[in-house]
């Protein structure tokens, strides 16, 4: 799960992580988050893991070389895109992106 949200949305996403699932936390919103006891307990009991990264510390070529693999995963249905509380239709992604860019819609990769 790629997680750029914090707060209530981040908490709901965390609860949805599958057993043996992995969460990749990134973005400034997550920089000051902490893991309360119940989240640590979930990680242990469900054999889950969490890692994080910082986009500004990555070189453009590091990001560029990962994009084709990510798009392949999306096209093959291995990655699902969510916006707010509904599943995005990949063929309609450009239209959804326009709504996202208005700032009135939040999105996350899960």
C-alpha cells in the first residue's frame, strides 16, 4: 500500500492492510505521525511491515526508472487506485486526475 495520507484517512488505510501486507509511507503529511500501540500490535499479529521514503531525496532517474513497472502493475490490475472512498476506473484516469488537480478530491494508492 502506498500511503501519502495522515490522520483519519491514513488510519482507515492502515486498518485495511492485508496480512503480510506492506505499507510504504511517503510525503510531508506523514513526517510527524507516530505509531500508537494498537498499530504496532496490528503489525506484529498480522505479520505486516512499514517503510518510508522522501521524494526530494531521490534523483529524477531513480523515479523515472520505476514508473514503467508501476504503470505495468496498474494496467494488469495488480495495483488499484482509490480516490476519496471509491475505486478509480483506470481507463478514466485522465478524467479523475483533472478532478484531483482541482484540490477538491484526495487520492491514495492502495
